[in-house]
C-alpha cells in the first residue's frame, strides 16, 4: 500500500512562485511514475506533470510547460512541483499521484494512488 501526503499549497499572488512537495510512504518500490494533477471547482481532474522512476522522463501539460518543474528524490520518497509565474488559472487543489504503470498515462482515473490534495490559490 502507498500513502501520499502533499504539502506547500497556499495563497500566492499572480506572478509568484510556490513549491509543492509530496511524501510517499508504504510500499513505494513499484511507484514507477509519480505525478501531479489538479482540480478546480466544477472541473475534472487534469494532468499537470509526471516523472519517471529515475527522472529521465518528464512530461508536462501544455498549460504549465516552461513554468512548472517536477522532480523526485527516491532516497527520500518525495516528489516536488516547482511552480513559477503563477496565473489565476493555476488555482486548484493539487494532488500527488503514483502509478505502477511502466508507461506514462495522462488520464487521472488510471493512476493507482492519490494524496489528499493541497489547495493553491493564485490571486490577481
């Protein structure tokens, strides 16, 4: 079993930066891809970023590419999301997720484990 706990979400002004962190515990050995999704009120959960086990492959949603950076530290079982140049459209609850799949999936329902979410509010 895998438990994921996100932290770092807060209110930030547009143009600012935030760093979200996700701590994984339990049976994390088979967590191949780690990722971040987000969900704004009234919307479906959308893919934000993902990273492969060794960090050799990263993927980003078009809306965040160039502004967000995902990273992982397998020794600490943590995954971070550095968010820069934040916009009001980035406001959402951000969820850390883990997937045992060997291939990247961008569909939220396919991922195996989820954190509780951490809210990010970007004010203009």
